[in-house]
C-alpha cells in the first residue's frame, strides 16, 4: 500500500490509519459516471477511517490477526468507515454472489464492533479474475450491509472528498496475458471505458470544493516495491491528479507500506 502526499496534513482534523499486510498479512454500461454518496463527520468536524488492501485470505496469512488489531484501533479512534484498496478476495475473486469466500474472508473475519461500519471497496486485479458483477451486486449488501463496492465513485464529507477509481482496466498486460482469465464485462470497449472514466474523474476533481481531495485505486502509480511504477497511470491519471491538487493517492497492490511525497507538492 502506498500513499502519495502532495500537501501538508498538519492542520486537518481527518485521521487516516492505514493497515498494511506485508506477506503476513451490475452495471453493464461502458460509461463511467461517478455516483456520489455522503458520509457524515463527527460533531467536532473530524473524520477517521481505516485503509486496508489485498486482504481476502479466508483468515490465513495473518488476516485474522490484522483484523483483530484493526478492531482495537478502530475502537480507539472511533472509526467512521473502512476503505479497501482492492484484491478483496484471493486468488481469483468471487465465483458468484453465493461464493462462501464472501462470508469466510469478510463477514466472519472482521467481527469487531468498531468494524461494523460501511466498507467502501474498489476492485483489484485479483477481483477481476472472478465474477466482477458479483462483487458489485446489491445482493452482497443483503448478506452483509457493511459491504459497498462500485467500479468508480465518490464519497463526499464535510472536509474531504474521496474519489474511488477503477485502475485494473488501465493496465495493458491484463489484456495480453493468457495465464489468467479476466472478467471484462462492463469495461469493453476498453478505450471508451477509460476515456469516459478519466473525463469523469477530471470533471469531478475540478468541481470539488472540499478542503482535501483523496483518490483511491488498487494499483501503484509510483512504488519502490515489487510492482514499481504503473506506467499507464503515470501517463493518464497522474497528470489529472497533479492538475487538480489532489492531496493523497492511496493504493494497494504492492504488499508493503510506503509513504511517497512528491517533490513539487505545495503546502496550504
């Protein structure tokens, strides 16, 4: 998980805690219209949330231990919601809405009372290897009302806007490899999907009047880890983030915790 910071957060009342798992750890439209949802802040105007990525392991690889620690921290800071940066279910997403992995890797793992808040999810490349529409389905919300997953969307709060971006379709290699099968329903034709998504993200960022702008995606833009830079995001997404003074880009994919600060960031 990496965080790219562009501005000082010294004076913000937002508390963000990132949980990193380091080896231990229906729509069919081709447009990318970004739906908006609202999260209330606390009475004092503050907001706290946990961030986790690359986690769905049926409790293995220390997933259960991390979940326990998350519950304790969530109680200490009175967490408002949880953000997932994707790769929600290993190794190949969900097989359908009735896949028991949803219960065994999510509902039965994150049981602490403090974690019974809304979980805002994006999709990772491992999720695209399964039935993508299952993770997007409202049927999962009926099984566990905490679950919320769309391809790309916006969460508005009093002080910060969070922009969730579907990054997997940007990577050329997933469309070229033959080792794995990906569920591209709702993404094809790819160029139209990506063009619409970039336009919608850019327009939404320009219109945002929030004090803080956070963008969440699965893939790295910059990274010192195994996956390194994602050139497609450097080329197409990063210029939009810079042009619109985005404060943080938060991602998963590389199973380590990094804090990358751009040299050209400006302070408030």
